[in-house]
């Protein structure tokens, strides 16, 4: 016969096992070291499922984005903006293709975050 962890009343406790049950919160629970009710593991499980979903959502949102690259691009963008503010446009004409692409990429990455 398997022992039940939680019983509703003293009458449900088998007489020969009464010394193994204690009253807690209006019910009789098996006094076993390390035993916990079903509610606590269910709470942890629900919380873990929620956290896993959040992690999957964020991983999908930021897939392909390397934090170090973003930091470097943002620093370069700030530097270019400071140069533009201090000295006017650093280039007399339109930006060369490589620099324009770099700035556009930085803006796209920054807008995703």
C-alpha cells in the first residue's frame, strides 16, 4: 500500500501510521524529510515554461546579432556623429559606399534592439 502525502482529516490517517502524519494548514501531511506538496513543483514548472518561452522569443528576435559587433558599430556611429557636429560633414560630398553601408547597417541594428 502506497502512503498518501496529504489527507484531509484525521479519520483518513491509518491508525498504525498516525505517528508519521502531522497536521499542517488544516490537513494531515506525511512527515517525511524533503517531501513537498504538489503545488510547489507545479509553480516551478509553470515558471520554467514561461521563462523558456521568453528565452525562445528573445533568441528569435536577436538571432544573428553579435553584441560585440553592435557595440563597435554604435561606437563608430557616435564617433561619426560627433565629428559631424564638431566639424560639419567630414566628407565634402556624398559618403563613399562602404561608409554609407556601415552607417545604414548600424541604424538597422540599433532599430531592432
